[in-house]
């Protein structure tokens, strides 16, 4: 596994993941903000409804205070099927309960949407007769004493009677989240007290079931912070919850509803994207690396075709290379024909392996003298060419003498044989082809060898 590809893949995957999470987060937080506004709107409506029912009941209690419970019941037109649950076996209503039931039914024409919400239950709790008047029959409430247990009310703050001083000044009370004894579902109660002659006689309450919220993976908890109660809607099971997108709503004078969406939820829920990005990036870089390797191998193969195996210099195939041809077409150049002296005699006397060593010495000397941009060619046996782009004949002449000196200094040490070369120079003329320049260089080389001999 290529470490560079892995590192690049991690970097690209991280970059794409962060970008994706930021983009997704913007969409998610916009949606969650709408969700929270929906929760707030629902709580506000419920709060207004129970307060309104409480005030209407107080007004009716004062208005009909000279009437009996029987008289009030006879005036009550039942507009829906309600249910009455009592701590004892008697379901006979007292005056307060009769008035509350009358208000319950009369308000239906104004608050009909309240009675149609299956996710909540609206009821009147009587403290004068230990009864519950519920908007509809609820399975599990019959003979359920825990529904009237003030200790349960106190624990969950689900009864106005157990509220401490100051909690009811704004006529509304929010309970802790609790498990309903009748349905077994998690719920939250919103209550408004009913007073008569300065005494708490009952309360209207809406028990809101939180099942849908829990099904969305959320939960509700209650904490006390600086003396105030906070109802926190949150996503359980995620780390670093103190780093959260947060919204809040002041539900009453003592309750702050806080909505938390932890940033870690985005990282955890969409972590699979990181894996996908990494796999795709790694596959891409691996394929690119493989492609580059293939190109390099092809380039090396092509280079090997144009290189002489013994010396590492170019061979005659170089002359067919388009890059080489284009380079020579750009400007004038000089050609130096080089020929090793008495190499055949060395072969005959000492063997071809010694002759090869002599040829290698000439090639190494050429590499030392000429530029990296020059083309050094072994044309065969002990014959060489140095093709020197943008090099004048005078400069080439200096290089020829330098080459002869370097070759001479590099003797065959094992046998103490001196190696030498002859050179011939020619500089290209306008519109002259390479073959003609080489011929002229060879002719000068031939003349030099004649003078040496």
C-alpha cells in the first residue's frame, strides 16, 4: 500500500467530509429549527387553552354561585362523550365539578381542535371531590388510584396543588417528563389552576404524550439550573452534548424549554460518508499511481530502445525521435565525431571484455565533458557522436580538446593501457540535414586520423 496515496486519500476524504457535514448541517439545523418552532407553537397553544378554561371556570363559579350542582348539570349540553373517573365509587358531581364540566362542553365550539388531538388528553382535576373529568374515555384510568396520588403529583410536579409558592403566579405550570400510569407512555402535563373564593379547587390540564418525539430518537429530561427548571429536548447516546446547536423557549415564569442538537450527531450519523470518500479517493489515487507507473515503464521502455546497453549512451534509434528532431530544428548545432584509437588492437590482444572497458571509459569521459542537454550517441563499435545544440564550432573545438585530455587521464588501470580518441567537428548550416553534418564531421575525423597515422 502506497503511504502517499493513503495520506492523500485521508486528506481529500477529510476535506470532502467537512464540506459535506457543514452543508448537511445547514439543512439539518434549518429543519430542526422548524421542528422546535412547531414544538413551541404546540406548547403555546396548550398553555393558552388551559389558562382560558381555568379563567372561564372561575368566572362561571362566581356567576352561578347561588345555583346547585344539579341545576348546573341540567343546564349543561353535552357536546362530546367525556368520561368521569372518581377515587371512590360515586360519580356524582359537586358544584365546582359541575361548573367545570359545563365549561368543558361549552368551550368545545371555540376550542374544538383541542378535543381532536389524539396525542394529548385534556382533563379537569377536582380537588373538592377527587375526580377527573376527561375529554374522552381513557383505558387504564378506571380504579387507578395512582392518578389521584398526591405523592406522584409531587414527584412529577404534575398537579397544581403540589406547586410551590410563586410557580402559579402566571397561571400555568409545566410538569417534569413522566411515564403515564394509564397509558405507559412518556408524557408532559401543562396545568392551569382554578380558584374559588381564594382557594385552589381544581385545575385544567393537558397531558401531552411524547411518543412521537421519542420515535424520532429524541428524549426529554428535566434539570434544575440556578433555581429554574429546564426541560431539555435532546438526542441521547451522543458524545460531547455540551457542543450543540441550541434553541430555547421560556415556557412560564419557572420553566425554560431547551432544544439541543449535538454537533457530534452529524459526525456520527454521516460518518459513512467519510468511509465512502476515503475509498473513492484511495481508488482514484491508486489508479492514477498505477497509470503513472505504466507511463514511466513505457517511457523507460522507449528509453531503453534508444539507449546503448554497454555505455548507457543513445544509439542510432535516437535519430528517429521526433523530440530530438524538433530540438535540432530550433537552432544551429555542432556535431563531434569521436573514434577510439587502437580499440581493435586492444580487443585482439586482451580480449573483447577489455575492449568493452575501453569503450566504457570513452563513454564515461563524454558524460563528464558534455552538458546534460547534449545528445551523446554510440553509433557502433568504438565510434561515437556528440550532437551539441546551440554550440558554436569554436566552443565545440574547446570541448574536443578537453575530451581528449579526460580520456587520456582515464587509463585502463588493470593493464596500464592508455586510451585516446580522435575527433572531427562540423557545425550545421541553414537548411542542412543532420546526415550531411555528420558526414562532414566524419570527413574531418578521417583527416585527423590520417594525420595521426
